């Protein structure tokens, strides 16, 4: 983009920087605090998605960041507006997603008076972002926007919050545009790869674990080729199933909530663990028990794009500061000599996964059963279908039984944030209108951001939302029964008619109460060409694939 040095307002300079960085989408809830920016967007080709709540806007932008590797752009107003967006910012932080949130701000001359909707953004968001700043002088906009894109994408990606004082946005300045920013790549050294080659050649019971962000289709495919060539079983971290194809003979499953006991045993008994991209945080580490802290009993090779994450929790035998792209490129040059028995190890690990992920092996009560739904969807959906979800026990069925085979087909918060599934589906469909998108949501989860169904209707986004209604906050009820059996408190929900909800917004809706009804209802939802909700009534007893509410209570009472 050629530098534009004519006199421009702060709002215009800001939008010109977004264009210079290749921004094509903005997710926002409008506010009078940044009218100058909205006006400058009017004459651009940047697509604006007007959302119904700032949390939804931030989650849509997070989904964009996950799918593209470039920062999702969210714009919200000050005070209550950005407070609503906090959940999306927290998701981006824990999920290592590039995100930039622009916040309208009070005029600079009103600071320190607790003016209308005044917030000290550095104080409030400083611990939850990679960087929080406020732009006082419009002439510094190109400099600071360039820095924001660098910070959000490089090392371990994450969120940036930028406050925009209202008077700054109407300042007139002459300033040149900044060039496009590309994320900084870090690569392994030759000596590190030589050490890795020896460790993997000597390993008798190795396990690779993939996680984190900054992956691409090329790096995923490159690691899959390396694993097959060298007979290396591969697992993925919590809600990162799309990082390795489930139909690959080396796939061992996912390490998260409700882990396959056989995979957990394999993880704990591995002699060498190759951890690539992830942090091995609380959920995949099984509450920090699978790897000893600070020194794991397994030989740990930790590969991460951010040097500050290496040896922060776990002291690795070999710590490699490298992005997945550069690391997988270097892997292709290794000459591993797998020991005897590795073929059997890989075969057994994959067979254990296939058995664990077969819904036909699970039986649950009720006329409409999740095993049937999962079998139907896996026979019906194309491999490129993007699956989204928020948080709740219902998501266990998606993570355990849906076999992800392509990169870029999973949008799920590792932070466990409820309400994420619907906004993520909207964000994905805005970016990829021709790709099928299916959202999983619990009844409690959906209502956190259910108003974004109106956004889907407004933009004609034919997503399919499956709401699994068991009339309660199921995950909390499950934990209640484990720790306070029979003492039900604050978990009951009285829900609306979600099919009627869909029709009220202008979408397609149906109520599904049995296995026989699900398939035809799903086909009608797709055929409608509209955003659709299937209100799926499931038995409250069917709380997990392995135990009912009554069984959990009985075990606790024992």
C-alpha cells in the first residue's frame, strides 16, 4: 500500500492502517465513542459484522484469528461495552489466539474524573492481554497499530487491547502508513535437531503431543508424514483435535477432559514425550499430574514459538524455541532409526483410539441419544465441516466421538468459556460462506450468547445449531452429585422453545425428541438455506458417555 501523507483524521488513519495490514473483516457493536472510525470504514471494502453483544463480537473475532492466524479485529465501546468483551479476550489469552480489540475511550481532557463509562484500560486488562495501550496522539497510530499486529501474532499469539480517546480520533495529522507486519518465525538449531534425532532413535515408548496455535495445514501434514515415517504415536491436546488427522494410523487420541484411560497410561509411561506448540496446561496435564513439576520423569522435548513458555513450568531435557512451521520443516531432514516394537506400539495406540471413539460402544438412556446423533453426523458431514462448541458436558460427545481429519475444522475454547459455539459459528461462516458449519451447544451454553442468532439471520449465514437441552447446567450438576450427592442447588433451568426462538428471528427451527426424528430434521435444516436450530431434548440422566446421574450419585454416596 502506498503511503498516504495527506491530512487525515485519526479515525481515517486507523482504518488505513487496518487496510495496510490486510484486514478484511471487523466484528463490532457500534458506539458513539468511536464514530470517527465507523465513518472511515464506510468507504472501504472491509466487511463489518454488526453483533448483538460485545462478548459475541470478541468471540467471532477470536474464531477469525484461529482460522487465519491473523488478528481478529473487534471494535466495542467503552466501559460496559468492553466489559462484555472480556470473556472473548480471556479466551484469546488462554487459547493463544491473535486478537486486537479497539475500545472507544472518553476524551483525554476528562481523565481521572470518573467520567461517563471511564475505565483505566491498562489497569483492567493488563494482566489478560499481551499488551494494552491508549493512543493519545493520532500521529502515532501507524506506529502503534503496527506494533499491535506484531505483538498479537509473534511468539505465543494473544490479545491486544487499544483504547481510542474520542477527541484523538478527530485530530487531523499528516503521517505515513506503516507497512504490513508478518509474524516473527523462530527456528531450531542444528545441534538441537541432532539431539532430538538421538532421543527419538533411542526411545522405546515415545509419544508426541501437539497443541497450541501458529499451526497451518502444511505444518500439520508435515508432522503427519514424519510420524508415519518414524513410527511415532501422536496425541493432541484438549480441543486441538484438528492438529492431527484422526484417520491417520499414528493417531492416539486427545489428551483432555474425560481422557481415554489407555491413552493416559501411555502418556504417563512414555519414556520420551515430544510436546510441540502447546503449554501442557491444567486440563491436558490432568491437573498437573501427568508430568512431574518441575522435572518430568519422562524425557521431555518441548517445542514452543515463545521462549518465555519454555522451562516456565516443566524443565525440559531439550527446549526448542521454534514455530510449528519451522520445526516441521526441520523434521524432514532427520534420520530416525526407530527401535524394534515401535510399529506394534503405534498400531495398538491407534486401535485404542478407534475403540474409544466408536459411539456404537456406548449406551445411554432416553429416546434421543447422543451416540445416535454422533453416528448420523459422522456419516453425513463432509470432512471440511467446521465444528464449533462452547463449554458443557455435551461437548464431551463432540470431542470424543467426532473424528476430525482436516486442519481448520475445529473452533472450541480451551478456556472452557460457555457461549462460545454460536458466535464462533457466525464468525467462521462470515469468513468461509461456502463451508458447512455446525454448532454444538448446551441449553445453558446457548443462552449465554443466543442473541447472535440474529446476526446469523441478518447476514444470511446458514449455520446449523444443535441445542442439547437437558434442563440444567449439566456439568455443575454432575460435580454436585460427585461431591454433594442428592443436594441439587442452582442448576435447574426452565428453557424456552428454541425452535420457536429460531422462527422468531427469521431462521429455521425444529424440535427433536427421538433418534428417528433427528436425521430428517437435520436434512430439512440444511435444505432450508437459513440459519437453523434443532432443539434436541435429551434425557437428563445421560450426563456422560460412561455414567448416568443416578450412577454418579450412588458412587458418591458409597
